[in-house]
């Protein structure tokens, strides 16, 4: 069948739901077979569920995948990607059959797992199991909060559901517990999850190792649980979805009993249907069993017509456009603000807000921990940016992510958002989330919030615990999401909590993640600039690494170069030497003060040293060769100082690194600094040794 046949399909022809589902099954097994790679079983098993949701309930417009008030759909069990690709193709998205034929091939719009920004209609990149349902929780939260903030009586311009399909693997991953518990606590009644309960994973029937009573588990979370129902009865699934949509104060889990590889005579209900092609012979047998006589990648016109959602989608969007026009006429300022927020544009005065925050920090020159400096900057930014949605994984008093403008988010017994007076006494919904001890869940929920739009999420925990949330951080970088991670207690400087909590390798490790901007600011001005850069990073996440211990303000001639990631902080002349620079000390975070003291000590030894503060290696690496050479002159020895592993510093041509390549100890911070050599004397001696060589 030609790629254009879908658009030419007569609108008067209909197909029954069994044929609609079989179209998914056929496309899934054909595409996986053509690629000789993939997962045909889950799409074949969930096909009837897709008919029920996409055929009767999902509000979407294939002609405009980014229409604001569309329902969101997340395929959490992303290995079943051919289910989503098939439905997107069949309903009318710009995903021609040629792309399905190129499933899992280089440069196609049908990668192995769905990727946002690659395939039209895909809402999130679901690879590692469990993160999809967690992203969906973030999307549903964003919808609920935006609705509370912008809707007015008679004007529901924010009103859509979030649907997700998930499987056994998603529920086995611990992150699903974190996400589901929060969804219940937040009473996300517009979140509807359909559980593909087929009882099979790669290793076979899951019964020996997955014995959870899933229904009771979700009841305990505060969910509305429906089923088990026959997941192959599309009418029943559709009726159950309709029932779920009536929930006033609870998210809903619909348990759908299905057979993996449904329709395959010899592979259905077996692990072999999970992650490998059915094989040419079995595909022929399956076609006979399904009564599907069509050639590979060939879909009858009546099936296309039955699936076609273009007209219904255009009508739904047009109706919303009319509602929004009435809303705009009644509330022009609110409408303008909602449009700005959904576009992800910062307020017009943001540049001035950022300058004011940095100048205020420079003028006050306070001696505070950089975690406190972060809170000071946030006071300015959260007051100016209502889209900033903060939070912490049960460490608010340590991470200092709350401000006067961000009261805690709370919900009443009906599921409504509790209104709280802000700094000006205006009643507003909370803007600071208590995530509980759920670092991974927090990170993936923030991804969902960012994907939905309307908010810039940030969340805090200790830097060492970034290990828990690392994969969600990586996914944010892969998806190019504006998410800010506030990581405090960034070194052995946290002291007595000991090596389990003292970050050693974490800064270097995070810097290795492509498209993640990492900042370790050394004083209040650098912290304000780091926040400003993070908020302007529209297509990348940011990690801020912040100290527990106080840091003296570093006097500086200007603030303009901080945003470049590294800058000349102090020349030899500033400590009384008019000699040519003999060495460059590069430092980050709290160690900038150490480098400045070592510079003074070296000056007393008649050794001229330049101090370079490098709060962001990832940003500095993006600068021009000329700027890099101006900061780090060629031929001048470089010595890096950072309380972390030395490995990442050798790429800058360092002759030595004052670092720590072992784990820490439990002791007061000053004792640890002395023990591990983070003293002005040791830094100065290291420079002298380099120069003697």
C-alpha cells in the first residue's frame, strides 16, 4: 500500500474493532520481523486496549501534535513502541508507512523506544521501565496546577487527562512505588493508568518472582482500582475508561488481563513473544489465526477510515480555540500569561531580574554557604517567575529550596489545591513540593512536569544521592528538558556524616553526561549567575552543586564573564606581584577560597600565580578557543583544586591536581581538610613542585 493511501481512505467505510486491533498486531509483527529486532508481544497483547483508548477516549489532533489541551499519552513499557507507532500512523500523524518499515533503523522516526522530538505524537522518551508512569504523574500534576491557576468559572481552558499504558516491568521497578504513592497523595484524578497484566517477562512467567497484589498495592496508595477486566474486550475496556474518568479525587489503575503475543498460535503467552521476532513461519500462522490475509505493511482502506482521527481531532481543537478566544476576551492578562508559560518563554524583564540578583550578591559580598546563596538567588527568581515549581526530597531545611514566594503545595480532602498566602498576602496555590524520600521519583516527575509545559521544575537533595536519580537526569539531558537539580552537601566539607554522604566522584560523573550543564559556584554572585544560566537553558537540564560550609565572597572586578563558565578571578598583581604569571590555579566551589589563599602564600615566596574560578566546566568547554586561551594561557602550568576525583581535570592539560581519589572519613570538616591536603600550604607546595619540574 502506498504511503498516501491513508489520507485517501474513504471516510464512509468502517471496520470493526477486531480488525482495528489486528492492524496493530500485523504492523507490529511485520516491523519487528523486518528489523530482525524488537518486541512484538506487548503491542499484540495491548492492541485492543489501544482501540478502546485511542478509538473512543483520547483527545488529540494528528495535524497538531503539540495542541495545548490535548490528552497526554505515555507508553511506559516503551519496548512496546510498535504499538504507539502503529496507532500514530493509523490515526493520521505524519508517520508514513515507510517509517514503520524502517523500524529501529538509523535515521528513522521509529527508534527502538519512543523518543520525544523524533516521532510526532510521542510525549516522552520512555526507555528504562518505570520512568514513563512517573513522567505521567508529573504531567498530571502540571495539568492540575495549571487548571487551578488559570481556569475561571465557565472557562475551563486547562482540562485534559493523562493516560499511560504500563506493564509488569514498570511495576517491578521501585520508581513506580515512588510515583504511584505521590499520585495518590496528590489526588491526581485525571491520571488513568492501564496495566497490561500479561504475567510474562523476558525470563518467563513472572509468578515465581512477582507476587505483589497489585490491586491492593494501588488501593493502599489511594488509587481507584478497576478490574481485573478482559483486556481483549475493547468495548469493556472503553466502558472502564469512561468510569475512570468520573473519579473526582483519585487516580485510576485499570487492570487489563491480556495474552502477550495475542493471536500467535505458538508464541502467545510465552517469553519468546516478548523480545524477538516471531519468525516468518509463525507470522504466516498468526495471519491465518487472526483472519488477516493482507500482505506485510498493507492496511485495508476501511481499517484506515475507522482509525482516522484527523476530523475529530480538528473539531476538538477548534472547539478549544473557541473556548480560549472567549477566555482571552474575558481575561486577557491571564490568557497572555498562559500562552507565555506554555511556550516556555521567560518574562520580558528576566534579564534585568538576573542582573539585579547578581549585582545584589556582589554588593552585599556575604559569607554564606553556596546552598544559602542559592536560596538568596531563588528569592529573586521565584518572585519574578511564577512558573518556577520547587521541591525537595525531604531535605528542604538542608537544600534550602523554599522561598517566601513558594509556599508548600497541599491538597484538601476533595483533591483541591489548598490556597496559601504568598509573600504579598495574595492567596495562591503552593509552589514547593515535599517529595518525601523519593529522589528518583522526584527527578522523573520533574521531567514529566517539564514535558507538559507551563512550569520550570527544580528539586533538591544531597549530591551523593544524585546516584539514585541519575538515570532520570540522563533522560532529561537526552530529552533536552529545562530541569534544575539542586544538589547540596557537595564534598567532604559536610563533615561528620562521613563517607556514605561525602561526594567524591559525583561532580566528575555528572559532567560526563552529554547535554547536562553542571555548575559548582564559589560564592553568592557565581550562584546567582548559575541560576540565571540554568533558567535560560531552554534545551538542557542543569545540576547545581552547592556547599554546606560557609564560603567567603571572592572580590572580583566584574561579573560579565562568570556566565562563560570560567574567568580570571585574581592576577598576581592583586597580591602585590608585578611579575609575569608563572602558573594558573583552577578552582571550583569552596576551593576557590583555598586557591586565593595559596596565591597569597605563593606571592610571599615571589611566585606569581593567576587564579581562575571555573564554576562550570561544561559551560567553559563551549567557549571559543580564543576565550579559553585568554583564561588558560598556553605554556603556563595549570594546577586544579577540587575536593573530588582528579580524573576529570587532566583534559585541561593540568600538571597537577589537588583532589581526592579515595573516600572520605567521619570527622569535622576542618579536620578532613587538613587530613586530605586541602590547605593553602599544600596547594602552594604543589605549585612549587610543578614549577621545579
